[in-house]
C-alpha cells in the first residue's frame, strides 16, 4: 500500500474513532497517519490540538504544527496560519506576518487567498475608527452604527457563508444543548476558524472597536439567512441564571451582555428586528451595526431585551450575528456554540 493510501486509511480510522468517543484509539491511528508525513493528517492533528479534541488542548503546539506546514507551502495551512497570527491564537498577534502568509498562498496560486486579499484591500484594523453611535432605544439600550462595513465585504461574507448553511437551533432550557425549534425557522452558517479569512478577522476587529470590548470577548459569528416567511420569534439572548441547565455555560463562558448584528444586504421587504416591549422595529441598510444590550448595570439580565427577527415578505435577509461575553471566547474556541 502506498504511503498516501495508508495515511488516508489511518486518518479515516482516526475520525471514526473520534466520532465513536474512543480518544485513545483515535490518537493511535492519528499518530500513525502523521508519521507518514501526510500534510492532511498533520493539519487534522493540529486542529485536534487546537480544539482539545482527543489530545490535550495546546494552542501553541497547534500553531507550531500549522506554521510548519505553511513553511512547506501547504495552501490551507498558510491561510489558517494567517488567521491564527491575526487573532494571536497560539502565537503573538501579528498583522503584518498574517498578511505575508496570506500573500504567500495567493502568490502560489491559491484562489481563496487571492480573493480574500482582493476584498480586504488596504484595510489596517489597527487604525480603523468607529462611527458615532445613534441611540435607537434607551431600554433595552439599542445603539446603531451606520456604515460599519463596506458593501463588498458584506457580499464576500454572504458568498463564503452560502455553502455552509444549515437549520438554525435554539438553546434547550431542559438540557442546555442546541436543538431545532419551530420558534426559529431561519438558516445559519456557523463559521469555523478554517472558514475564516483576513476579511472575517477585520470585521471582528471592527466590531470589537465599536463595542469597546476585547476581541476575545466576542463569540464566533453566526451568519443568518432569512428567506420569505422565516423568522426567529420573541426571544432573549442573555443566559438565564435561573435555568439550571445553563449554570455551567454561564460559569465557563460568561454572560452575553450585548448582541451585535450587522446587516449584510438589502433587496428584501419586511424582515425587521423587532423590540417587543417597546413596539419598536428597525431595519438596517448594508453594513449597519445594531448593538442590543442584554443586561442592566451590575450584569443582571434585562428582560426588556425581548426581541424577534421578523420574516421577510419577499427577498432574503442576511445578518452577521455575534454576542459580547463577560469571559474570553477565542481561547475557549468555537466548536460548541
């Protein structure tokens, strides 16, 4: 059997063991696959280290493995190393080196990297200034930041999210787990780190500046699509401390103090964001940011923050959705949101 076929067989075996909840067997198969030198196996092993899947969680070792593959010219590793450098995952945050890694992939013929850089343009996240906030509501406190993102960035996000869409879920108050529910009928793209480019990083950086929070306090983004008739009925975004199933999440990940929403498109009717207690509705234009405060002073949940995503009557609505937490999120990573 050739080394490539042998590695593919071992890697498939490792993934099966992982799905079966057999970490020792998964690691044994993965180590054998990595020993063949196969870059796909090496990248998968690094991702397991990054997420703490089977291996102990080790961001530094994960970045070292990804960066070694990037040194060898592996396109996917170059892009992932670029994003890790931008966020400072397993390494010091370094925008110039992140750009250099993405350019290396683009110059070597990687169309994904080339598109990412073309869309990014000459943006430097460190020098961006937030627009002035407009107060939409005093309670729940809702602020609007106009033109947070350029239209071509918004279009890029939609294009990258489209193949990743799946049914959106809600948190089950009985189990604390995500589950489908008739109250939420829209679809969502849950972006993993390997789906990110520097445009997605730059958007995250702008959100952090506008929200005056550390980037690490932002949840991984969810790209929401609402087609005609699809909705997210009345709900709150804070983690309810009175629900026992949410106790662990609240302790480990912190409270959701704010909900930033970026409107990514127009060309639809209806689809407003509705604030139920006040009867106020809002519909942003392309690139506008809305920030809803979910808690009161002192961190107590604000039940006045009840809101809904109303259904479009025609066309489809796209939104970048995230939350600001009281505890760092990037260091805990993205898989279980």
